[in-house]
């Protein structure tokens, strides 16, 4: 049904326009009391066996919405209604910014992929903080806040920009993510080098602790799949050293390897997401788990299309799993299908709980 609709309507529209249209419908449905209760009852995860504890938080299930879909925190209830069990808003930057000129989002339908160079278009930390402060949630969910650098802020002053966002947003974050891995802000990914990352993460940690005294806001870093293996190890070691709570692997890739889609669209500048990212994201996750084990929480994202993909991420070491691109192709039943399939897989597995399954594949190899 959705596939037909996608082919007849969305596929013929500019991808960014289709995004905002779908977004409007989701928000509208979430504001309509009977409808939202009905949709949430049908789609929200309700499998006891999937209850997840991660980052000191209790969740109904491990699968959530990756950053970038709800940049300004306007659709938290809507996406929760559709069955995503945690919603990562952002990337939010210190200052508001328009992002890159349009067209900046492209579909590679044959590859079930997207290329985007949105460039952190968002309303900025002040506006998003105000929205979160006045939010009256309909559904209880976990809200992650993903922060990044304002484009006009020079790399040398990046820390100040992240600190500003932290001071404004940490109070509303169930967890906070330092995004240093988008390919669409010039120089941003240089912050993944440990010399730059150490002071950045330390400053954000300090700012979060200073602003929120009633609890410790979990802090994660989101990394690129294009890091060399040694650099993945270096970030993992740094995360453990700094007492970080988690790593999100991965963001989009600048690689264009193995695409079936032909034509100019493949050469559009930006980050590639969706199915072609699957293998490398999984590989990075495995490597991270082999390095850090259960010391910190890993979040698996990149090309997760099916429950089987999500299950593979859990076996590779992810406690939480996220998706974005496949939602565009699979539609409103995407999150539900993942949670349902995960419950079935867990029940047919030798593991008593989801937590027991985390990293099981990697442990087997190293045993
Ligand atoms: C249009 C678009 C915008 C995105 N914006 C952000 C962003 O602002 N911050 C971020 O950390 N990741 C962003 N991402 C990356 C996703 O969160 C995710 O890491 C990536 O797309 C891989 O997952 P997927 O294959 O399920 O899409 C964006 C992805 C897409 C497709």
C-alpha cells in the first residue's frame, strides 16, 4: 500500500518537498486525539521482551529515529506515535542557519539510498530549547538531542559553539550527542581526530554537568563510517578514557562504492545513507564492540532496513538501533516491523533477554 503510494506520489515529488508533506501529515495525526491513540496503539512497541535499559534510561524497545529527520523537535509525538521508541532530534547548532542551497536531498531508489547535503538547516539552539521547554508531551518517550557546529563559526572556535548548545539544551535531553561526523559542514569531521575531540567532549561534559545538576546527562559521540579502522579504535579508546556514555555508529558516508543507480545523481556532493551503508556501518560497530565491550553503550545506525538488520546490529554490539532512510522507502509501518521482527528473533534465539544478545556475535569470535 505505502509502496504504491510512494511510487505514485512521493517518487514524483522533489524529495525535500515530500519530506515536509509527510512531516505535516504526521504532525497533524499526532495532534488529533482519537487518531493518534489509534495509530500509536497499532504501531508502538509493546513487547515485554524488548524492554531495554540503556544509558541509565528505561525504554519500551531498542529501535529509534536517527538524527536529521526532526531537526527542530517539532514531531517528537508524531514519530513516537509511529513506533520509534527514542527520537533523536537535531542536529541543532549554536546559532540558527538555513543550511545549503536547494536542491540538497536526492533519492537513489534503485539502491534504496539517499544523498543529502542539507548542511544542518535548523532553527538554532535557543529556538529549539524554547520549543522543548514548552513541550507538552502526549506520549512518553526518550528524547536525544544531537548538537553540531554552526557553519560560520571557525573550526578553532567550535568548542564554544557546542558548549553554547549544551548550556541551552542539556536540561531537555535524555541523552546528548556530539555530532562530529556530518560531511556537509566544512571541517566538521576534523573534530573526530582525538586531539580535537578530547577537549571538545571534555568541555561539553563540563557544560552539561554545570547546567544540569539534578542528574548526569548521558553523553555520546556520533562518528563517520569513513574513519580508518585505527581512527575508530582511537575514538573508542578516547570514549572509554573520558567516561563517555556511548558511541553512535554511523553517520552518512562520502563513499559512492557499489551503487547500482546510474547518472549524475550519484555524483551529487553529500552524505550517502541507506542500504549501501549497511555493511560498513555494521563493520564499524563490530570493531567498536570488540574494542570497548560493555564498557559503553553502542548505537547502531546506517542501512537498517529490516528486523534482521536490526538483530544483526544487536548481535554486533548495539544496545540501541536507529534508522532514517529506510523509513522513507518503507513508510509508516517501518518501526513496528522492526520491533515485531526483533521480538520474534529474540524468542527464537538462545538468549533470554535482548541484553544477553548484545555483542553475542563478537564475543563468539573472540572466545
Ligand atoms: C536527509 C538526512 C539528514 C540527516 N541529518 C543528520 C543530522 O542533522 N545529524 C546527524 O547526526 N545525522 C544526520 N543524518 C544521518 C542519519 O542520522 C543516519 O546516521 C544516516 O542516515 C544513516 O542511517 P540510515 O541509513 O538509516 O539513513 C541525516 C541523514 C539524512 C538522510
